[in-house]
């Protein structure tokens, strides 16, 4: 993961079965965002714990479900939206703090407005809103 480590990150106690599962499911030193979330559900841990386990084992997260980073050396895969509904735009503006909307909020708004997660991220891009922090800790 490409983020600054906090001193508490390296001290986090993780389930051995999580560390084993991360090692077994990684592909060429990577795991997709979707696979990481699925693993969190299966092992019964938070997405953030999966992020810590990936980080501890030097495994990179790829293919962000919001399109904020791609796979194997690719950057953003999303494009700014051409237009944004006033309802979604208002919800994004109301949800932001200091020009940022948490990843988890972007996901929630996608469900609420019945649009793909990447469409919410595209709306943020058009409106100049940054997304973060990541639920897995990648950004």
C-alpha cells in the first residue's frame, strides 16, 4: 500500500488466519480492492485489518472499486463525470469535511442513489472533492 505508516500500524495484532488468507490469495504481490473486501467478510475482520495485513506482507492493493487507482502501475481509471445530479452533488457537498469525502461515505452514497461506486467518484472528480481516507488504508 502506498501510504505513510503510523507507529501503531506495525504493533496491530492480526489474526493468524487473516495473515494466511492474505498470503494464499495474493496474486503476484497484489490483491484487488474487491478481493480484500471479500476476504474481510469471510474472515470476519474489518477492511482496515485486511489493509494492515496486506501492508505487513508487502502486498499492494490494485483495482480500486472507486477507480482511484488501477492495476499494475496504472493510475486513476476514472474520468470526471460530465454532469452530476443535484441530489448527488448536494449529498457529496454535505458529506465532505475540508473538501474530502471518506471512501465509506462514497460507497454509502452509491447505494443510496443506486449508482455505481465509480460514478460517485467521477462526480467527486468533477466537483473537485477528494476521496479519503480509504477503508483499506491505501490512501
